[in-house]
C-alpha cells in the first residue's frame, strides 16, 4: 500500500488517489505540487530512497535534469521583458565571439528553440562528463564551433549545449551567472528551494537519483541508426554519438557534490516540486505579490518555434518527439501537459514542470527513479494524476 503524505484542497482528492496509484509500482520517491491561481492546492510526496536510505518528504531535493531548461528559460524571458535581450537579435550583439564559424546571423530565438545547429560539442574538443563543470571551456568551444546545419532551417534537441548557450547570454547581459541570477531574481524573492549551483549547506537535503535500466551505448545507437539507413559518419551523427558516450558518466556526475555545485543549466538544477510549481505559478500570475513575467511575455515565450521543421539531414527521417517554443517545451502528442497553451519542460527520468495560463494552473513533479525516456511518449507515472487534475479543473 502506497502511503502519500502532504496536503490537498477540497475538490482535488482525486489527484491524491491518482498520485498514489501512479506511484504504486515505483520503488523510488516522488513529489507532486499544483498551484491554482497563485496558491498551492496539491502538495504531496511519497516513496523512499532504496539507494542511500535517506529520508524523503516535501522539502527533500533532487536533481531536475532537463526541467532545468525551463527554469533557465524563465531567467532569459525576464531579461527579454526588461529589454536587455531581443529574440530577433543576432546572438553576436550580446556575445561577440559567438559570430565565429559562420554564426553571425544566428538569432536569440534560434538558440532558444534548438535551431542553432549546435546540438553537441565537436568531438575533437575533448569535452566529456568532467569537462561539463568547466564553464569557460564549454562556452568557448561553442562560440568557436561551426553549426552542423544552417541555423533556423531545422531543429534537434540541444540536450546539453542549450544550457551553456542560454546561460552565457544571461551572463553577458546581466553580469551574473545563471545560478546567481536565479537566486537573486527568482528563488530568494519567492522563497524557493531551487538552485543551479547548490550551496554546500544544502547538500544534506539531496536524495540521489537512480536507474535500473541499462542505457544503450554509442555503438548500439550507431548500429540502430545504420540499420535504418542513416549515415553514421555524417558530422551531426558523430556529434550525437559523442554526446551519448558522455551520458552515463554525466548522470553519475549529477549524483556527486561536484556535479551539484557546478552550473550545468541544461540539467543540474536542484529543487523540489514545491519550488517548481511556485516558480511557474509566478510566471502566469501573482504569488504573494510577486509576478515574474507579464501576460505579453508569457504569450511571446510560448509561441511555437519548431512547427513545420524537421531534424537536420540525415536525422530528418526520424519521428519528431519534441515541440519547442522560445526555450520552453509546449504541449504536443508525446509530451502532453494540460492542453494547448501549456509551457514548461520535461526532464529525463520523469521530472516535469509547466504552467497552463488558461486554467491558472502550475505543476511540479519530481522523482528519483529514472524509468522514463522522452522518445517513448509520456511517463506512465504522469497519466493517472494528470487525468485526475484535468477532471478537477473542469
């Protein structure tokens, strides 16, 4: 029997029951928090940590994987709202070195929407998992790199590089690293347990993530691609395979103090469901008198940017699994949220956070058991409570 702790408002009891059902087969831990019109109506947690035996409750912290991108995108859109960044402007206006390698015309929007042609590091650069903690090395490598397709003409998920690209824009125009900007402009005003670059004083709250799944090696991925007729010697494929090679070590790094302390804005934000739901609630309305983005900024941020585009050749024969706006993921068949208008981000392993302005709803879900991969469609753990939430909101 799954024991669920926390609080729930009248009318949302079905969400609690569905959350318990969803977690009944999960050996790990999870949190679910929902805000409606600026206040928490669901705040639940359940499960345990089979790896370290650490306690788990609503204040526990976990690595958020690519949910981190939505957090970072919110920082970017705050700067756009203040007039310090412009979506249509070339990145070189803020980061002059980025113009190298034929990137002079790459726009901020191209970068945010995974259209920039920089989905991984050049394999010759020698950037493995450990080097991901070296901000200067990563950003300088990307600034010098030649795009792997003509920017704006195709898109492919910049799974690791997106964080350095967006984060360097934040640093160039605000004078703060993404972690410092997040702390000063969002987390501290809203009272969030949310960091990119975790202070050592908070390390004791982090419950490690784990996975029982064996991830495919780069050689196995190459074999699959070759079997469907994709040229594995194409530059974009070699870059993709190099990224796969760092994946296992990268996930392991995120369970270390070094990985927690670094700034890897594509994937190493650390927080909990309460923080995520409260952050997104403050993007679409006031939370205790604080609002992060205006309605105009929200509408600009969630405009589709990849509809009608395919992946770059030779990946253009693969099915599309992501749908991007300006830095956020938006509602799509593989990553359904609360319908059209939703914006946020999913994270490998099953994390999820988003807002749905039309219903005044914001959601944060965290988990420690990494059982989900985004190419396979929605995490089955989301489906019961998502359906119950939609019913409660109807």
